[in-house]
């Protein structure tokens, strides 16, 4: 009888152990299943770091930009009666708006300084000789340039971009003769000039970082139209009158200059700029 009780007790103990073991296995499987099914709620290092979102930056900071353009160039203007050579320096701040990744519009406003050396040649029919008169002119100017720009191509992982820019311009020039006899020259009685026109030229940009872009303007390849109205006052009568000239610009030179100089451009220069985002 005692042996029977012992066998029954051993059987009960074995059954209890197996049930407990089954419970542990079930709990383990349940835990694995729970972990596998709840991966979306597990906090990762990326989730725990509070990084700012790009969506929190105002739209205008992505679209609006500012900058400036610096020009230094030499020009020559040859005619049958006189020749002008000049060195010009111009600084024009700008502000613009990005319509898209490939197109932007903007406005430039600035002023410049120009130093001109002019040579006038007159023929005296009485003495059968030519008289040469040299002038030195200093000239200040200002201008406004609205523009639109379109991106043609990107290079080197979008660091370098090639753009085509078209702009209008209007402004005024104020010459002052500082040396030489002005009588009988284009500067005799000249008060100021009104300038206006349109131009198309390529621009290459290089992006330093997210906020700064360096720009080179290839004005030597520009095409366009140029108009100038010269405003005079007759030194003898005091009467005011205007004279207007118009030129086609090809490769940065006036068409008549290109023909007279055997297709040599009449303008050489370096035009650089910096563009910055907010």
C-alpha cells in the first residue's frame, strides 16, 4: 500500500512539473510574439533625439535670397571722329525670390564709377591739318535691373549650376570733364544721359554651403539691346535738347563697334557676385 501511495505521488509531481514547464514555454513564446508585434512602439536612438524638422522653417526662408554683384571692366568705343576708352567699377545689391528649383526672379539696384579717356580728331580745311583733342572724364551712374533666371544644367553633385539670365535695365549717367577742351565734343553742354536696354547672358554658380553661392557672369557672351538719350544744354543759347542712339549688343560689344573693330568686342570685364539665403 505504501508503495502504491509513493507511485501516485511521483506521478502527480511529474504532471505538475510538466504543466509548469509548459507554462514557461508558453510565456516565452508569448513574450517573443509580443516583442515581434510591437516593434513600432520600441524607442530607438533616432526617436530619442529631438532633431529640428525642416518643416518648421518658414517658407520665405527657402524662397527669399539677397546678395550683390561687383563689376570691373574696360570698354572701347571707336568712331570716325573720336575714340573712347574707359574703366568702370559698379556695385549692385540684389534681392530675389525662388519660383522653383530651376527659376528665380529678382531686382538689382546700384551705382558705379567710370573713368574715360576720349580722343577727338578734327580736320581743318583751311590749314589742311588734323587737330587732336584729348579729354579725361569722370562719370557717376546708377541703375535698376529686374531679372529672371533659368537653370540649364547642374554639375558635380549639384555644386555647380549653369543659368541663363535675362534682365532689363534703366538708369542715369552724370559725366564731368576734368581735363581737356570740351568745345566741339560730345561732352560740350552734356548734363546727363538716360540709359536703358535689355540683355541675356549665361551665369555659372558654385554653392559653398546651404546659404552662400558664388557667381560668375559671362557678359562677354551677352546679347541684347542698348539705348542712350543724351541731354544737352547749349552753352550759348541755354536751350535744352536731346540726342538718342540705339545699339544691338553682340558678345558684350555694340554692333557698330564690332564692325568698325573687325569683330573685336568693345567690352572686356569681370563680373562676380555672391548670393545668400536667409
